[in-house]
């Protein structure tokens, strides 16, 4: 692996510090015992007690700017600031909650989630499908039977558990058991279907003792997601949300909704002020600005565009705490039109080829199984995302620096928190070498922590 730019710059106050790749000493509290590893990532990972020789250390003092000054306190386990009112909503599909299927988790996945302190709310899917013949929302008991223990674990720890309904696309092949944008549009258009649907869903929530509903109809009125975009979706969306809140609010149940950060989609399908009146939180997908729909390589989530999307919502909502920033730990890979190992931003690509890879799997591929094959350019204060190229494929991705910068936007904008779309796409088992669960740890340290522990810019 060859890094084509200087190591990341971390700024604090007015001092600029350049992190070198020399392996520093890792100081511990045990009287000065020090260990050396082959790179700074392992040094930090060791500081968090990942290795057997330091497993008994419950904490260490660590400075990510100097890499050896013991004036930065980081515990092995994230310690939330109890005074913080910020939320972290964590999405889980029902299959992933089977602990045996999650790398890095021994035993119950729900117990790991509770013990990690990373989530304040749990969003579960798919648990509801729509019977078009009977015009009825149907609960999938076969999935729920395996979730009863998990839900009990969550709620015993005072985590809110919400039912997520919906899907990004119309593809029955990809997600056959979810309610598509096409179905949402049809349901919302009909008074009878809409009222029946809302009653069915709220009854399910109450019968199974859940804490609310999350609606995933991200592209109302948009031809990008359905064969035809209905302009009436914009007002029907508001009516659907209002119907839901009329039945949920009296029982103290939550209503959240997932929204696109794309200005064109917002203009066509989302009446932000009216939706905000009906729901508790709006999850803003300020992501995927670049993609294979374009004919050139581009960053997927540059912070300039993130800020612009959030400004659209801020300018139309009275309470910024209602706005939640969505984070997607995944990577979209471009196919280059011509082979180019040194491809940067703006290089021609094949537009009809698309590969979506989980964040942990992509970086394990780049940094471990195909190490040396990919040319990597690290994020900095201008790019704000790293990107990698193997000559035929190109992808931008988040590292800890870009995620931390985005979390600073959450803080500076006074947003209500963060929505993590796919928690298990994080590197739970530390295969990459940046410490366990670096994405969730970075998010929580800045949004819900004491601002005392800052993970190094990694990978």
C-alpha cells in the first residue's frame, strides 16, 4: 500500500500537528510499562486493550496528537456523558441480531449493543410486509420469535425500540419482505388504504410492546426511486405522518422518518415544516452525493454538501434537535473507463456498473487481503474523504478524520444526534487495526462523550 499524500493533519486550537508513521511508545498507567507495535494504529488499538498483554488494563492515557504524551484519557469502553441529550439511532436487520453471524461479537448481539453504550435507540427491520391482495400490513412473527429476548434486553437497559417500515428501492429481488416506495405511494394516495395501514402498524407496535415507528420512504414524489414520481406524494406524505402521530402520540410512542438530503428530491416530495410538525425526528441522508450515476469519480460525502443539505432542514424547522444526521458505513465502488492506477477525482467511469460494499469489508480488502494493490490518498482538510484505486476500480470512503469532521457539524449545528444505517458494517472485530468499532466510537465520543478521547485518523 502506498500513501500518495502526507499523513493526515489534525488541528487543535491554532496548532497544526502532522502525524508520522513512526511507531511511538504507548504509555500505560501501570508505572511506565511500554509496548511497541509496528504502526500507530496498533499502538492506539493496544491502548484500548485489544491485545492479550494489555487486556487487564481498564484504561490508558493517550494523546492522539503527540502519540506518547499521557494527557489524553481514553477508556477501553465508551463512557457516555449522562448530561448529553443527543441520540444515536442504530439500525439492525433481524438476521444480523443473531450473534453467531456477527464477526467480533461473542454471544448475544443485543447484550453487546447494550454493553457498548453506543446506541440510545434501536431500529428493527424487516418486521412488517404489506399484503396487496388484502390491503393489510402483516407482522412477520417468524422473525419476531427470535427477537423477543433481544428486545427485552434492549428495553431492560432503557433503550427505545422502534419498528422500521419501508425500503430504499422497488426491487423485490433485493428486499422482497419490505414495503417499497411504490407501495408507500399507493397506500398514501388512498384514504382507506392509508387509514387501515396506520391502524394495522400502530396495533402491531402496541401488541408487541415496542416504542414507536420509523418510516423509510425516502424518495416521495421522486422518479429516481419509482417508475413514475407522483407529485401528490408530497401532500400524501404529510397526511400519512399526521395519521400516524394521531395514534402514536397519545400513548407516548415515537414517530421518526428517513429523508433524502438531495435538494431536488426535497423540493419535489418533502414539505419539511409540515412533516416536522408530525414527527419526533427526521433522519437526513446527507450522503451519496457522488456515485455511479455520474460518469466520473467523485467523493460520496463531502462535508460542503452535507452542510448545505442540513441547512435546508435547519432553515425550515424550529427545533434543530429534531434533525438527525444519517451515517452509512458503506462504500460505492466505481469501474474506471480506462485503467489508471493514479486516478483522482473527476476521472471518467463506467456509469452502469455499481458495487456497494460494507465499510469494514471494503477496508479489509484494501488494507489486508489486497494490501499493496490499491493506491490510497488520505483525507485532509480539503478532500475530507479518503479514496483508493487499484487501476480498474475507484472508491471514496470515510476514515476517522472525515467522520469526526462530520460529527463536529452535528455539534456546531445543534442537531439532535446521529442515525447509523448499518451498525454491523463497522469493524467490530478490529480486523482493520484501528481499534474495535471505530466508526461508532468516533461518533459517540464527539456527540455523546466528554470530548476527552479522540481516535486517531485511521485507517
